[in-house]
């Protein structure tokens, strides 16, 4: 099958990431069929030409290439299975491209079920958030059959830069490796900024100098404005970040690889959720550390007063 804009696309999971991906496909001229738990979440896409389907099975029946963007293993299995699941609608020669970040093990097992139907499944997780989806600058890591990858590569290029990594599951492993660095970078930046601020350095000046220094990765430069002015709407929230760190730690245990900094980041993300930041962007780690420092300071003051008393 040669991929052109006449190729029909299906999309299940039209949330912040999936919805913006589907919007780019529509803007590029593709026919897109879609499904989401609540149709109201897709009203704007339907207005722009998305053809609504009531179940994942109907999406798979309608499209040549099916995309999914889902939050976790459990939802992926729910969308895949049962009489209304994607597997019930897949036929030979169709391709399923899963852009979710899930466990490599679950993805490989599902790929085997897809293969048994004569279809093909690719794992294609992404590095980047909503702004990168909208700009078409995502980094896309793809695991699975090379011929299937060649067929979908032109479509993936509407979203960013795809790279074929290897067999099923390996795209996901590399995505988790990237997100370990994402969490640790964000935490280290927040720690350094808090240290500078508490020493009397103007925080805006500190952010500017730090991001212009050798540590200023593209991720830190993009998120720097969010650190001191945390938005209500997250690009990538604390809850999802911790989910990915948990997946990385699980993979590392299986491979007997020490992920020491990731384990520390996991602890701070747990604290962030306890403080109520689970739906806020990971730039919130600066506020979390500030609160932790404030509580520690208050505790020390109480101890000092008790000793004096």
C-alpha cells in the first residue's frame, strides 16, 4: 500500500495530544475517522472535518491506518479488546500505530495479537508536548516491522521527525529513556533555581542566565517561563510524568539497570502529587521544592524554639 493523502486514517483517543495530532492530519488533507469517550471532546475536530465513529471497532473498520493515543496499559487493553475493540475491526494489511506511552511488555503482547490477524502494529511514542504537536516538531520513536514503518513514515512526518528504532517495544524503551532525562533535568533545574533564589539572586535573572548557559537544553528553554508563572493547563502533567518514570523503573528492574536519579525524581513527584500538583505541568517542581523548603524551615524554627524553651 502506497501512502498518500488519499490514505484513510483512524484515530482513537482525542485528548490533548491525540486531538492535536488528528487536527494536523485533517489540515494536511487526510480523511480522518475518530472516536473518544465523550463526543463533546471532539466537537471542534468534527467541525473541521473529522468523521465520527461510535466505537474503536468502527474506526478500525473505516480506516487503513489506525492511530491511538491513550494514557496507560489498562485503557489500551480496553480499547483493543471486546466486540467493539480495535482488534475486532482490524483486517489483513491494515496497520495500527500506537502513540501511547505504555509498558513495552504490554505493547509487544498486543502486537502479537495484531499479527495473528494478518495486520501490523507499531509502537510510536513521542517526545514533546502540545506545542510540539501543534508545530509538527515531535520526536517520534518507532518500534516494529520496517516495511510497515516505511508505509506510515510520510504520515508521521506531519507530526514531527520519526525514526525507526528496532523491533516492537524498542520505540517505547527509548521513549522511557528520554523521559528519565526529562524528569531529572526538570528537578535539577528547579533545585538550582531555588538555591539561587534563597541566596538572594533575582529568580528571573537566574532563569535567564541558567537557560543561556550550557545546561540550557531545548526542553528547559521552552519550560523556563512556566517555572515562575505556572499555567493552569499543563503541557505534560506531574501524574503522567510519574507514570512514565514508574514504567522506566519497572523496565530497569527487569534489565537490572540502576536508575538512581530517576528513583529520586519519583520520590519528588510523589510529594508533588501529595501537595495537589498531579494535574499541573512538571514545571511545578520548583513550587514543590519551595514548599518543601518552607516546611523544613518551619520545622527547624520549632525545634530551635523548643531548645531555647
